[in-house]
C-alpha cells in the first residue's frame, strides 16, 4: 500500500515550495540590488504564516474563517514594517496607532465574512481609537471632537430606541 499525501495537503506543499523559492530569490537579490536588501525586506517573512493560514481557510472553508484576523494582522504589519524600513523607524513614534488598526481591520473583515454584528464592537473600538489618536497627533481636535460627540449621540439614541422597542413589546 502506498502512502500518498492527502489531497488537501498538496496545495499547501505547492504554496510552501513557491514561498521558499521566492524567499531564496529575496536573499539572492540582496547581493545584487541594494534597495532589495534583506535588512529592509525581513517583514516578508511575516507573510509565510499568513499564506499558510489562508490555505487552511481555503481548505476548511467557513468553519476556519477565524484565521482571517491573524492573516489581516500579519499582512498589515508586514506592509507597515516594510514602509518603516524604507522611510524611517523614527515615524513609528507617530504611527503607533497602526498597532490598533491591524486587529481592527481583522475583526471588520471577519464581520463581512460571518455577518456577526458582535464583531463590529471590537472593530469599532480599535479603529475608532486609532482614528482618535491619529486625529490628536495631527492636531485635528475638531474632527476628533465631532467624531466623539457623534458616536456618543448615536449610542444614546440607539439605547433609547431599544428601550422604546422593549416597552412596546411588553
């Protein structure tokens, strides 16, 4: 009896092989092109687990949709770190709210997949905090004030509306 790999593992092995070849090319290009140095492109290694998680998601379907959050975080941070490598890590002091944006986007994308409104709460909190901090950092306190007032008013009106609906139901 011959042991053949499961059909589901073939795409994973294929993709992993392609990733390893691409990483080998990055190391080779490092020797020929200064702007493609591994010192700047190391965040690409963060994409390896993201791709492997994406394969799990494709193979298992909706039951593995939760992997969308770490995939989004890894891809977002890889892009952010590459940007910092090519600009200056000195910007990380002003762009630290990006650490809130990564998971916030992950929850938001998962909401669009699962349509579970409970996922909008962490997405809104994380993305809203990032927006507030960016607004304060860039001196736009008017926009931050309007955003906070609007959010507070929305929450109050929604809570009162829900109470009214409950009273009508009783």
